[in-house]
């Protein structure tokens, strides 16, 4: 895994801000200078640079970067400057606007983040786009994927390690019934996946595999086929 190389003597935030300002001026953006600065600062340092830039020029550094940079590599620089919650909000927004069922970035964010982290993502999304994340998900998806994604992004799960094995066994059965009933009704599946803690879900998935002989992922096939 790569690590950030920070200069031994780091310029002050105001000095970095001034160098960034100069990089934006003229006929073309000095992309190399931008990368040299922002690519070699820690997350905490980048945050202070953003604050300093605004104080000096009364301009949002992120908005300036967004207007100056366009290629995929340059967009990565823009995402790099964001706080984690802001980054997830931007990635979620892009995924929603270009939605297709093979784009799993929003599903990964809503499933992998802790409840507290997901809450800050929703707050960052609201501030940046003047809409709720749930609202945009509902507007750009349909069918069972809409039900599942809205439930996931609005979820606030228990994060503790406790597991109820009787519940895990019972809900493994409910998951199987949900997919094998052929009634296109995944309410129980969506409820379980979007509300149970990750520890509880792992126990349920293990019970499912023990009883039915295959991994829980196979349940998603029916959900995908009926999502449109």
C-alpha cells in the first residue's frame, strides 16, 4: 500500500494557498503544482489549507478545483482533497446520476460505512446538493433496488458485537422464503438486510449457508432480475 510523502519542512497553509492560487491563474492550470501540494499533505493539512484558502481569497477551494480540473486523474485529485464524508457524498451523487444496476459504489458505501459515518455522509450530501440522499436515490432508481437502496442509505444500525443465534436461524429461513416464494415480494429480505447489525447479519448468512448449502449471494439474483 502506498503512503503519503510529506515534506520534512511543510509550508504554512497560507503559503500553500498562495501557490495554489498562482496555479489557477494564467492561460492554463498548473496541474503539476496542484498535485505537488495537495498530493503531499495529510488529510488534516488539506483541511487547514481549505480553510486558509477561503480566508485569503473568499473562495471555496473545492469549487475552484472542480472548475479547473476535468480528466479522471484530475478528478481523483479533487476527491483526494475532500473529507471522507464529502467524498462519499460526491461518489454517491455521481453514481445516482449515472445509475445502472452494475454500479455498486453506492451500495458499497451504504453497506460498508458505520451508522455514524453514513449519517455524516447524508449530512454532507444535503449540504452540498441541497437535497437528501434518500430523495435522489428514490428519484433515480426503481423496483426492488429502490426499496433496498433507500432503506440502506437511511439506515442507522446497531454497531455492537452481540448476536442472537435463534434470530439468525429464524431470519435465515425468512430470507430463503423471500427468494423462493416467487411472489416478487422482498419486504422481509430488505428489512433484514437494512436493519440488522453487521454482526447479526454475518451470523444469519452463516446459518443460511449451513442450512441451504450455498452462500447468501445467490439470493440477490432474484432481486436483480425483478428490479426493473
